């Protein structure tokens, strides 16, 4: 799947949240986790392995968008 844009980026993003948590950046880690939960919960923008049709980039962008939305409301 390398180079095809179909890989699920959630594990990589989740690992970044875990690293932030380990480093004491709990609020940043929680923002990322909330964004992941929101995107997967909505079910609109998912990669094929999760039953969707979105690309790696589309899922990543959707998660970043959710992080920004949540950061602006907090």
C-alpha cells in the first residue's frame, strides 16, 4: 500500500498523542484523542480498512480540522 494513499494514519497520529502524554502534554494529547474519536465516530471520512473510501491525506486533514475546532472551543 506504500505510495497509494490508502494507509490508515490513525495509529501514527495516536502514537503522537501517546508521546505527548508521556512528555506531560496531557491537554494536547487529549485534543488529538478527542479528534480521532470524533472522526471515527462520525464515520464520514474513513480509510478502506474501516469501511470507508477516504485517502490517508483526507483522514489526516479531517483529524487536524477537528483538533483546530476543539482548540478554538476550549
